């Protein structure tokens, strides 16, 4: 079949193209979801780190510069 006479893709060609495109869109969406999850995870880490820093400052004001054993809370 020559290019001039063809009016479109065959059903097989169209189905393959559609399938490939759907796979691409699915993969692209997964990458976007992963990027969003990564950003949200980093945001949670930032907030948690800030909360730890603030609490450490509060403990320093209360107890002074001490070393705290993280397993039982005693001073070293």
C-alpha cells in the first residue's frame, strides 16, 4: 500500500501505537508521583529536623550543655 492511498493506520498499527503511548503516559505519571512523594518526604524531614533542633534548644535552656543518652534519657 503506497503512502498516497493510505487513509490511516491499520488497526494493528493503531493498537500498537495506542498501547505504546499508554505505557509512556503511565510511566510518566509514576515518575511525577515519585517526585511528589520525594518532595513531601523531604518536607517532613525538614519539619522533623526543625522540631528536634527547637526541642534540643529547650533542653539546653533547662539543663545546660549536657550529653543525653538517647537510650534512657540519663545524662552522661
